[in-house]
């Protein structure tokens, strides 16, 4: 499992993964949201 908090250059990745840019909301989504597969690059 990977949790991503948007900061600096991670904002682009967070945006592409539809993770909210507000850290409090992002933490809530990451703790309570639906898990999705993510391809490794």
C-alpha cells in the first residue's frame, strides 16, 4: 500500500491520481478511501 501526500512535485502525481491537494482531505481519502491499483513505472 502507498499513501501519497501532495507536496512540491508530488502535486502533479496527486492530481493525476485524483488525490485532493488539501493535506487533511488527502489523509482522510487515503485512510478511508477505496483502494485502486497503480502501475509501477
